[in-house]
C-alpha cells in the first residue's frame, strides 16, 4: 500500500479531508455491490408538530453548558450504553462507521488518564501555547489541574479509526473518518444532554498516543474527544456567556 498522492485526495473525498491514511491496495468492499435496497418507512409529522418538536429540542439543547465541576454520583451503565448507541447512528463515509467509543469507569484508569492530561496541560499553559492563547482563555478560569477527570463517574473517549482492519490484517479505507467521527461526537453531545447528563467537550492536546496506550487501543485509532460524563456538582459554576443570536449565525438565500 502507499500513502498520499493527488489521486488519493480524490478517492478520500476531496481536498480538506484527511487523506493521511488512504490506501491503494484492493480489498473486498465492506458491503456487497448487489446489496438490497428497501423501501423506507418515514413517519411524517405535520408542520405544526415539526415546529413544536424543533422548538422543544432547541430549548433542551440550549440548556447545555460545558461543565468543569462534576458530582461523583454514579450514572448507570445502561445510560452510557444508550448514549453511545445514539452516537453510533451517525452517518459515515461509505458507511464505514470509523469510530470507537471507550467508556472508562475504572478509577485507576481515570487517574492514569488524568495524570497524562495534567502533565501535557502543564506544558501547554506554561510554554507550548504562548501568551495570546493563555489570555484568550482567561475568562474560562481553567488551568492544568483537571479534577473532573477523576471526579466524573465516566470518561467517554472518542477515537476515529483512520483505517479499518480486516481479520487477516489487511487494511481498509475509512473515508472521511475525521468528519464522520466528529459528527458522531456532536450526536453524542445531544444524547448526553437529552439523557439529563452533563459533559465537557475536550480535545486533549498531545495526549492521544499516551491515552491510546493506557486504553490499549490499536494504532489505527486516534483520539478525537475526551468527555467526562456525569452530573454537575451542586456548586458547579459556568461562565456568564451568551450565544450568537440567529441573525448572526444564519444567512438565508
Ligand atoms: N486544553 C486546555 C485549555 C483550553 C483550551 C480551549 I481553546 C478551551 O476552550 C478550553 C480550555 C484545558 O483543557 O485546560
């Protein structure tokens, strides 16, 4: 197999997609070319119902805040399984489903992950990221101490699979693995919110390989998101932020 090249940019889904792991060796397609197509049963709702449902979903999602202070109260495994199943409904390039969700509840593993993140964040805050970065984040009152990584009952880690693995070790292309997994991450956020839980969307800088090691994930998996999941601490605070109004985020043509 080979890497990169202009031909592969096209095969991987175009410019801007991560084509770093596109392979040119041929393997049997994941789905047979004569796969049956079935009629789709769609439960259409009225315009009024649609307006009501979309407003209610907005109201629910607008309650979501990034939470950095968690209660140690347990969250049933079944809830975690359900929200990961929701994330797994995300669309993906050629239906390759290029993601793995690791749910950590083991306190020792959480501690190991916390140690890695805090070590890297110390460097990020002290020197790696520079003054502008530190200043731009001041209002969040974050620092390199990440208590939530051991306090929250669950850590959800979202890995993108940059390629697939056949049982015999040959590799299969995973098209659009970054955007597909990022979309699944967004759906995961919605699932967490509608399950009555809280989270923090973090993208641990420079921690990927070490965390991949701790969790014993294979080399085709790259860490995209690390999300503590649980209930906010009773005394949790959030910055007094507002969101852009519709007029600023929407353009109608
Ligand atoms: N990753 C660091 C700093 C940080 C960066 C951004 I951009 C944020 O929106 C929030 C935090 C940390 O987790 O502290």
